[in-house]
């Protein structure tokens, strides 16, 4: 069992040295756009099939919390706006 773990570790390190990526990075099948949409959904707290209305309501709630007048920052508001725009772009009407 120890031999198997040592072989796996050596092969993993070899893959990182030769290819520049860890072997488990090749298992990730999400595109950059899909990752961005997932991050936006997590930020706004909406489900993957959220409608335009749900996205807009979640955005309003988030902006109300992170607005600079309430202790947030401009960067947080910009991030919320970007998440809204990304999700509305591909949402059903």
C-alpha cells in the first residue's frame, strides 16, 4: 500500500513538472465561462435555473448590503453588478 502511494506521489509530481499542471486539473471539465457563471450564482445566492426576476431581486438584496453608504465598497457593488449582468445575459425571460 505504501509503495502504491509513493508511486502515485512521484507520478503526480512528474506530471506537474513536465506538463505544468497537477493530474487532477485534467478532470475539471468546466469552461471559464461556466466557472464565472457558477461564481456569479454563488455570489447572488440563486439557483442555476433562476429567472431574470430572481436574479434581479437577489442583486437588489446584495447591493443593499454592500453599498458604500452601508459600509461596503465600490468594488463589491461592481462585482454584484457584473454577476447580475452575466446571469441576465443568459437567463430565460
